[in-house]
C-alpha cells in the first residue's frame, strides 16, 4: 500500500497493457514489447512516462495518429551509422530496433549511431540508453520532445521542446550511472502532474508571455518553460533537436505538432541512439572498476550543511527499480480510474 | 583601438606565439599549429582560452609539466573509434590529430569517435568541434576541465571540473550552430577575469563551503562553482568527465591536478571528439538548408518585452570572428604586459 493507493505487480500491469494494445489493433508481439518497456518505465520511477501515457497512446492509435501495424525499416545503412524509418509506429518499437542496430554496429566497429524518423513518443530515454550497458557499452540518446513548450532564450514563442538527452555508463558492483534529463528546469510531464494533483508550481519552472513567473499549472498553456542555465539550456534543446530531429528528417521547430491535442496526426518524431564499446579504449572490467571508484569517491565526499546524502545520476531510479520489482508499481486512484476507462473503451478486462 | 587598449592583427599575434613556443623548445611545425589554433580562439572571442593562456603554457613547458616533443600516437584503432595517447604534449596538437582521425573514420563508416589520454589543456572546444563542419559533418566534443571547481550536487568537495561539451552543426548561408558550454553557471576563466579586472561576481556563480553566496573572485579558492540546473549540471559534468576522462584512462575526480598550481606535473587530461557524416542521413545540401530555416525561424520568432535580438548558439562568436579578422584581436594592457614578460623570459622579440 502507498499513501495514495495500492501497488500493482509488474507482471499484472504488463498483461493489462499488452491486452490493451492488442485490442487497439497491434500485433501480439509488438503489444508484448510495448508492455515490457512501459512497465520498465514505471519500475524505474518514470511516473510521468510509463503506463500513465497508455490512455493517450490508445487514443492516438484509434484516431489514426499512430500506425498500429508499421513496417519499421532501415533507410540508409553504413558500417557505423544508420537511419531508420519508423513508419509512424509506436516509438518504443522503433527505438528498441534502433538500439539493437546501434549495439550491433558498435560490436563490429567500436561505435554505432542510429537515427530514427517517423517515430513517436517512446517513453523515458533511460529505457533505451541503458540497453548498451549489458554489452559493456556506453549509451547516448537524444530525442525531440512531443510538443513545444520552450522558446529560444529571449523569445516568447515556444519553438523548441523539452528535448531530452541521456547517457548511460556501466559500473561493476555499483548501479550504472544514468543521466536522463530535459534541458528545462522542469519537464512538462511534471507540470501536468502538478495540475492533476491540484498543486502550484514553484517559481522558476515557467514564465508567462510577459516574462513574469507562472505558478498555476492549469494556466500552463499561457506560458513557457524555463531552460536550465538560461541560454545554455536553450542551446542544449536546440542541439538535441538538430541531432534527433533535423538530421533524421524528423520534425523540429514549427513542424512539431502537439501529440496530446492533435491525436489524429502523425508526429514524425525523431530520436537518435549511440552505443560506444568500452573495449575500444580499455578492458571493460578495468573501466567498470574505475567507474565504481568514481561513484564511491563522490558518494563519500564532504557534504554541504544539512545534506544527508549525495546521489549519483540514476541511483534513485535504480533504488526504485529494486523496490518496485519486489513490491509492485504504485497505482494512485486517478491513474487506476484512467486505466479503467481505457478497459471499458476497448472492452477488455480491467486491471486486476 | 578598443576602450581598453589596442588591437593586434591575427598574423602578428600568431608570429609572436610561434616564436615563443620555438624558444620554449617545441618543433617549428608544432609551434605553428599552436599559434594558428590559439589565435583562432582569440578571433572567435574566447578571450579566456586564447593567447591569455600563453604565459601559463610556457611556464608548464619550462617546468617539465608538458612534453615539448611528444610522440603522439594511436594506441587502439577500430574502424570507427580510436584512442590516442598524447604523450603529455600540448592539448592543441593532440586534439587536432584526434579531430583529423575522427573525420577520416566518419568518411568511411558514417561516424568516428576518438578519445585522447595524456593530453593537456587545448583551448576552447569550439576549435575542434568545428573541424568536421567543412566535411559536412556534425562535431561533438567532450573534455575534462583542467582543475576541479565543482562538487557533486549537495557536496562541498570539488571533485569535478567545469567539463565542457560542444556540438557543431553545419548550415548553408547562415553561420554554423556551435554550442560550447561548461555545465556550470560560470566558467572558471570568467571568475579569473573578474579577479583580474577587480570586479565582483554576481550571486549565483559561486557559493562558499557553507553554501552561502560568494561574490569576491579573490576568494574563489574558498568556494565552489554552481552547476546549471542544480543536479542536472552536476550530472552533465560527471557524464562528460566519464566520456572524456575515465573512458580514455585519463584523469577524473581525485586524480585531476590543478594545472595552474602544479606546473611541473603531467595532467593526464582527457578529451573526446566525434564526427558524424550528414550524408548518412540525408543529402548535406538539403540538411544545411533545413538548418538555415530553423535558424531563421528562431531568430525571427516573437521576443519577450525588452529583448532586442534572439541569438543562435555560436552566432556572437561568428560575428566576433568576422570583426577581429578584419580589425585585429583586442589587446588590453594587462594582457600585453604579460606577453611582454613572456618575451623577456624567453629572450624573444616582444609582440609588435
């Protein structure tokens, strides 16, 4: 039990998600892949990017905005770089394929970089950027956000998204280091969560079109997110957008549609993933021991007054992963209600 | 003439720098390469990373901290990734070589990633990350900073540096997009510049070991820089350090020495550069036209009240490059004095 509802075992949640996608018209194998990846997002603590998105995903599939039976194919293929066309399929399916291809290339040549176009929202970057880890590879991931909430620095027109970047580095006995961040102070999913919960946002998350602080998440449409480090976060968002979007002939800037509002339209989402083989540079075991040492040096270093613990990027997600694998995924009532609605709409059994 | 001194033609400055390095014991060809790259830094407006560093570089070479005649060699070489050992030579020489190798690999396989160990401070990232541009490639660059001024988030022990990352993207008629940033609110060079000029730092650049704002740059040793986006900037610095340092068996964390204070010791600086061939994904001309369009959409988008112009990353540096190529590099009196001292120490003709 959690403060705000019950917990659901990962396997039950996965079964429900798979049934929903099959009922929405997806092949059983694709539905299964989606269920596993979406549940992994929830296990990792990505509460804004896991099963909470199922109602929207189903709505988009039924509205014709997402292709239920895509022909995902490699468009151009060089020894270490490739472009995949997702045929407007679910982003998870496209990026799983892209990650596999990047890893394969890295095995042969030291690095693989695979871009995707005509993809869709794929959940949290951490899902894909960690795939190279078990091959003793470093992962890098870039994506164009699924709507624009960030203007250029000094601007008041949201031409950019909370384009995430992620990097994953393998460790030996310690959890891997996984940085998964948007170049904005707050991700837009967190704004939505605040609205859902009826809470105010802290000053510094958003401003309105006059540049004044905006703290009511229900008025988010009238405002814009603030980038980290002022012009630096704007620069990061743009660069990530170019790497993941423009370079793959995917949408960027004015071409990005709001995937929440325009459910019937293809988003042409772009993402890119790279895998870099550690063995190119040094023996993997030696590298992972060195990473463990860096982790411990940081964790055990001197703290500012009042700070109880220094965390490594991805460490809190890893702790959630262990906890939720053992005790299930938290299921607040509002989330369960929305999944019950999905079940009714699709005429499938509700989540047990 | 500038407000604070004269200007010097780039060619004169290059001649002076080359003479200085030859007098310090470097081969003429290496001295020439260094002179060209350091002057390019000043032309681009990197006032903290160009010729201003010459006195320190010379001091380090004469103290035996940098190898004047390195045997820079490729240690491991795979089709798309390689590791270079800089043999403790000047970082500019190491990274020029690394960039050339990354570009060569990208021509053959779509992408090249080259790491460097036993390198040294190499000036601004923009110098190297822009090298792939003329081959219609995107550049990526990561480096470990040459001293530690950033603690992990919540910490008060500076185990991390202002590790820079840079990305360069080619455009057609517009200047290329070049993001070159440290994951801290302010780079440490800017703190030094404030101290030199006798100015105070704004609140938000540094805190002391109790977590209180530190604004006197002369007390910088008692404090620590603040990362952008709180824990996000810390995560970025760590990840960049792992990619550029740990992965290349270069220094990171406790192994990083202060290259200003310990002039006689090898730094084992690590850097990494990647080149990504645009043609893998789409015709280069088409891509560059699309980038031009993104640039213009951003530049011409609606502005916040009071904002005169929206800049693209790298655009102001490009404007400085054009201005300084035509009118020379600003030479404040304090900089000229320090170069005069170098000339006296090395018994060469002073800067004209």
